[in-house]
């Protein structure tokens, strides 16, 4: 593991003794909600990107919106930085704490406030688990569409911070497409409502600015999400291929034909084997790649789309096609995909999960490039993708106990991200930037663009106290990193020109 702190140009300096802040917090929080001892702080030292860690200076666990406001106002008066945290399942270090700041956990704001079935929405607090929303809405025949693989644990507040997706984002969109209204607390402690329960709201539509801002602009304390009717019919097709390139081309063929599956996922041989050994989902262990295609809608619609999907997959070179015969089999097929990340953990002491997004037409080309990079670095890689929207999740296997292996994995991951930019993609699809990809931001965006990002940040947070050192790098960092802005279609360096 690697201890990490913000770049010196991003680090907030203050001179407030910890005990002064603790004494103020005790005027409105119970002592049990204030954590100062190392053994209590340790569980908060990292998020799902466990390669980086930092023991927080102080942790607070408010239970109400008013308590969150008071915590924020206290930090604002003293110039103390804050990192907001949900369930800590993020994979980019977005919730990495600071050794001189407050980690504000929203885990206790976990109430479902209302299920409004007539208007197909749910009002929830930020600490509510993603899956819990659909569980609560099911008795009304409704569900919440975005479904990250960590949905059993991740919270809606964290989903908003990272603009999370999931296997159904191809048809139903990311978090940003499924949020109606949010209440946020600004860094000076003001409670602000963004969005509306109607088709349009008054004033500027700031939802798209807040969603995906990684806790840098405000702290979400209430959310209204869209609910959708549970589909009448759902069907899943598994197609096996003898090459990963053929699978990638088949995915592109489905989209090009005008089909819009609810989910279109892809896994390579290493991931197939790991998931099958872990979950026993019934995956073919001789395939180089599989594609999972889910279709939903009315019974007539699904029947017609199923025929078209099978024909396209067969014409794309599938060596085996299986259609789920029951709801149980369908769940089992998806269980293997959703358990892919923990399953890969059985193959290696450590793995480094990347999150680039590319135009679908370059899927086969980029997969070939990743394979060549794997040879170059001498590190194995397992691939799992939200293939329908071009969101790649290469898992780089390494052993952190071997000197230099983590750094090698980081360089490998950086090359994958640079390749994604070079073919017209981006460095993140749903995991966010956090600290993991902050250097690649210098390549994705020009100095002028980064300056505008900082201007937006300052409009919301003049002192720069909310989650400093994350997502948007300082120009000083970019200069020291030596990054060269990669224009679309411009390959980043000679090592990648062969792709």
C-alpha cells in the first residue's frame, strides 16, 4: 500500500488544533460520532482503491441534515478541509481522507424518506444503498435502473459523486439520467435544492455539474431518483467466441443494427474462468470471450429482439449461443458478471482496476493493444467491460509484496488510459478520477480547460476545502508530471504507435 497526500499546490494548510475542532463538534454531536483514535480511524483510511491509503485526521458521523450543516460550517470557519464519504466502495481514491482534514461519513443518513409510486420517484438520504431503493420500490412494481456491480453495498450519494453506471446503463443511462432533485450543503453551510420533481425546474439546471463532481462542489444530503416499471419480460443471451476481437466486433454489430439491449457485457477468458470457479454461473470454460446480452420490454418486443440478437451474434462468429431458460438461470448468468471483480481477487494477491471508455468501433483494436501492453509489462490482465457503451474495466494482476510491481501496474494502467484518449475516448466511465487518474487529466484536457474546471470549483467552494487534491489537477502538478495534452486521434507516445 502507498500513503498518498495531495500535491503541495493542492494541499490546504491550517493551524487549528484537533482538540479545538473536537470540542466544537461535541456541542452538537454525541461523543460516539466523533472518532479520533487510530484504531477507530483505520477503517476509513482508504476506499475500494486500497493501494493508496492515509489515516484521517478526524472522522465525524452525523445522523441528520442539521448536523451535517453544523459540521461543514465549523470546518468552513476554521479553514479545515472536508472529504465526504459514503460506503467507501469507490475505485479511484475519491474518498481518500486527508491527514489534516475531516472525513465526514454519511453512512448514518440512510433512510428512505418516501416512495411516490404515482409520480414514480423515491426520496432518499445519501447513505441509502443502491439496491435498497429497488427493494423498497418492488412492491409497487417499480425499480431504480442504475445498477453498479457493487450495488449491494454502494450508496446513492457515492453514485452521484462518481456518476455511476452499471450493466443497464446502455439503455437506461447513468446516474445523471436518473436523478430528479438533490439537496446539497455548500461549503459555507447553505442548504440548496438542485433540480425538480417536474419535467423542468426553475433557474439554471446544475444537476449535471454536481453529478460526477466527486464531492468537490457540495455535499448531498437528500436525493429524489426516478423509478421505472419492472419490465414485463426479460431475456438473457450468452454468446461464446473463440477470439476476444470477434466478441468486440459482435458488440459493435449489435449496436450498429439498431438494437438497444438493456445490458451488453463482455468478459475475456481469464475473467470467465475466475467467475465460473467462484459463482458456477454456467459459463463455457473453453471460450476466449463471452458476451451477455439482456433484452427487456413487452413480451412481443423481447421475442422479436431476441431473434435479431441471436442472428447478429451468430453472424458475428459466436461458437456457442445459450438463451436463459428461466429467471433463475438469468440471475445466475448475471451473478457471474457481477461477481467478476471479487472473483479475480482469487487469481492474484492484488489487482489494479482501470476504467477507460472508448468509441465502440475501436473495441477490438484497444483490446489488442491491452494484450500487447500486458506482454510489454509482464503483467497479466483480465478484461471485463460494459461493452455496449465502450466502458473498459481491465484488471491488471500484480503482487504488491514484490518491489516495484505496484508502480509497474500503475504505468500499465496509465498507458491503457492514454490509449483510450488517443482513440477518442476518455479516462473514466463511472469510477471517477479521484487520485488514481489525476495525472492523466493533464493529458485529457488542455491547460485552458483545466483552468475553467478550477473556476467552476471556486464558484462553489471559494476556499477549496471540499475534497482537495482530487479529480482536477493543478497546473503545477501537470507541469511537474510533464504531461503532454493528447488530442483525439493523436497517439500519446511511440510505444503506443503500433496500435
